[in-house]
C-alpha cells in the first residue's frame, strides 16, 4: 500500500496549540513535528482518560490536550478497542501520540464501521488476476461528511506480486567492471608501495625500523580492506550471471585471485608478522577480516573455489602460528587449516604444495609429518621447496647426540625418522645400519601394542619406504631412471658402487626388512593397510620389466605368498579374483579405504583407481580416514586381486587358481590349517596367541629356512 501523504494527515488532524521550546522540547530535534512533540523527559506515551463519551472532534481535542499537558502515570486497565457509541476507554488505543498516521487511521476505521457510511461491495476489475483478490475485499473510502481535498488511496488498493527488476545490459556490465578495475588498480598500487617501503625498512635494519602507532596501523588495515572490497566488487560484476564469456575470463586473464592474495593479504600479513609482538592485536583483526572476506567469496564466486579454499587454509595456519597463549585455540585453528587443506587436496591430488602445508600442521606426529613431506615430493606436481622444509623434521633427530632440539618422540618414531633422514641427507651413513636394526627390533612389539592404531601408522610407514626407494623422487635415483627409460642397463645395477646405487641398496634394506616383519603377522588385520600399499607399489613397478629386475631379487615373495594363501583360505570360490575390473563393494555406496586417500596422487597410483572412485561427495572430510568394520573383508579381497594381477605379469608370484607360490624357492605354500581368533580384531585389537606346537610347525613347514629363529610368538 502507498504511504499516506503528510498533507492528508495534517488535514485530518485537529488543531493543536504549539508547545514552547522551553517546555522540554529539544530545539535541535530532527523530527518534522518537533513543535508539537511531547517533552522528552519525562516521556508520557499514554494519556489519562477523561470521563464521559468522546465526540468525533471536540473530545479528541480534549484527549490530545490532556495527553500533552497533563503529566502522570496512566492507570492500568484491560486493553480493548473503542468504537463510537461506547463508554470512554480505560486505555488509549495507540501508544505513541506523535504517530499522527495512527490517529488518522483510527478515524478512518471509525467512519468505516458506521453503517451509514458503508458502500456496497464492488468486485475487482477483470484485469486484476491476483490470487489474493478473493481474500482482500475492496475497502470503502471514508465518509463524505468530512470533505477532503485529497482522494483516499484505499479506493485504489492493489497488491504488488513481485518487485520489478530490470535486466542489466552487457554495456552496463562492461562499464561497471571498467570503473571497478580502475579504482582497484589505484588502491593496489598504493598497497604495494606501502608494503614494499615497510619491507625495505625491515630488511635494512630490523632494530631501527620505526614503530607504528595504532592510528597508523588502522590506516594500513583500512587501505588493505578497501582493496579487498574492490576485488569483491570486481568478482561480483565480472562473474555476474548475465556476463558474457569474455567478461568472465577477465578474472583469470589478469590473475585477479592471485593478485588479491598477494597484494591484499599476504604482503600485509608478512609485514605484521615481522612486527610481532607489537602488532599482534592488529594482525588478529586483519586475519579475521581477510578470513570473512574469503569465506564470502567462497560462497558467492564458485568459479575460483579451489583458490578460496587454499587461501582459507593459509589464513587458518597464520592464525594458528601466532597463538601462543591458549593451546585450545591453537588446536582449533590447526583443525580449521587442516580441514581446508584436505578439502583442497581432494580437488587437486597431484599438487605437492598442499601436502607440504599438511606436513607442517601434522606436528608433533613425526610419522604423519614424514608421510606428508614424502608425498609432497613424489606426486605429479612436486613441491621442491619441501626438500628444505623436511630438514626441520630430520635435523633435530639427526643431531640428538649433540642435544640440539631433541624431539620427545617414541623410540620407534625416532629410529624410523632417523633412518630416513640418513637416506635423505646421505651423510653419516655409518649410523644407518644400527638405526635400521633398532627400528626393526621395535616394530613387531609396536604392532602388537598399538593394535588398531597401526592401521594408520602402517600405511604411513609403507608410503614413506616406497618414496625412499624412489630416492625421494630424485632424478638420479636408480628406479626413477629405470621407469623413465624402461631399460635396466641405462639405470645402472644395484651392485654398482655409485652413490645412487648404494643409496638404493640401503633404502631397499629398510623397506624389505619392514615388509618381512609385517608379513609374518599372519591373521592380523591391523597389518593389511601396510600390505595393500606395498602391493600397489609392486603392481605399478611390474609394468616395467627393467624396474622389477632391480626389486624382485630381494623382495620376500615367499612370505607374501604365505599371507595371500591365508587370506585366500577364508573364502569359498573366488572367481572374482580372475576379473580384470577393479573390485568394488556390492552396495552402491562405495567407501574407499583410508589408505586409498593417502595414496591418491602418488606417482605409482597412476591408473590404479577407477575414474571417480575417490570423488564421493557423501563422505565428509573428517570421515575419510575413519576405519569401518566392514572394510577388513573388502581389503582382503583387494589384496588378493592385486596379487593375482602381479602373478599374471610373471614377476615373483604364481597363482594356479587355488594357491599362490613363489617361483625359484621350491616351496608350494599353503595356508596354515588353524582357526584364527580374529572375530573381533577390528574392534578390540586382539592378537592370536599360538601354542608352542603351532610355532614349531610353522617354522618347519611354512617358513623358509633361516627365518624360524626370528619368528615371534605373536606371528
């Protein structure tokens, strides 16, 4: 409905006596009715009623004068509506005497309710097709007994179904984008100038750089906030639904997301970081500002979703890094940054930079840190700067003898990280052999002690060992050369005494020693993720005959065949093992294993996963690495399927349809004829404890010569 004009309101109001300014009215009031407004102190919004009946004009004037001139608290009474012909009201029907529109509406309703003034109902014109026309009757105008110069708008009452919107043309959009970009460039140039000037002062003499006061910091924050808002306007205009394809490409053509992060956020954050702790409060304020802006862009500009996700992770990591007082806040922001980086790695699994960020957030879990650092180097798009960052993990462990920054790590983690640190740096290699023996001596007890926790630790260890075999993706590595050339002679032989061959031999000793201990734990479901990752690596290498010539001679094929036969004996007819297609669960809701996500993007998982296998949007980021009870049986099937694929390529294994065997050993390995007590191993982590006769039987029949002496009671 249209608003009632002020002139119509004034015509319908009774004449009032002007109140003097000295009576309590503020002379500076901005109200158009300030001359007739009631005193502000004390304010009386309800008048004391008078006895008798009200007349339509004179009694209303008396009522208004009593309301403005007679102070006092109105009596309480039952709230009701007053109509003409009734007794005086016990309480006014309006709350604010300054609301003259309410008084006019009250008079109009009183006149409307008079039977003498009512008009017969008139149906709406045929052209008006509003669905609400049947519900909203035609309201008659006020009585003509009181003439008015302005016609009442109630006769022309209509409902607007939807606000009118006018489409924007391409010319208007182009002009808008040009104008925004011109202002953006000016603000951006100023931000670059200020940030570079402050950075130059910090590099010249960090101790003598001038301190900025609060007003200067707030001015800098306002400048960068303006740049962020200009970028936001640019993205909204250039990515408008009505924008053409050429207009949408402008943001990518001019690298606007990268410029926004570099000049609008990152440079200023680095300036604030170098001024800590004096700039702590200002840095917190700007991080929250930038985070809210990135979250807004993530919701409104989905074309650059991957960039916004990574920027949100970076801001969360900045917030985590400067939190030293509250450990809970630090953990919260660590989880926030990890969430965004994990989400980004799903969209770009071959980008090593994201795994490098996750490695920094993995502290103090040394095994997980090593896994992420190794993965950042061994993907399709490696992050070469990780070769320097990984030293922050290796140096404290390698220099533990000098008491320089010793980590408080478990003994197993310390020995494993130290072994990989020696392989990576290729220094002090005389310590490598004792370190490997220490790790292998602790491994079996570690698996039995942590039970289900070794599922995660197992695939972390397996992936790190596989990356070490590839020389941390070094171009000089023997296996990397063999993969590139598919010619073992060009890659060199492991028996050569070149540094590359010696490094490969040492990494092979660490990897194969770990595999032997794990494969001896027959019936333990907690070691299956480790075996799965190892077999995926061997399946990829079996494509290259020259590479398998370097690996298969030292690989424990006999123990692997024993493990596979044990898994095979728990099933009936296994025709699915012969299928060439990737084994999937029978149910429609496919749930990948946690190690599947961990392997995704690595060099040796190329063409292993079917297309779209890991792109399940129903799985939350927090649930990807959760182990479900149903995964144990599915993982066994996957392992048997991989073993069958390796045997088809004629490397190390032979499968005759019933059992696996290792050629060249003279042994036809069969599963041990005993029932394993692993019914609840996936939940309780129980370990099968064989008798002395079982151990002796295994040592004499199932295990190769020379291995029975090292067999553990848990195997």
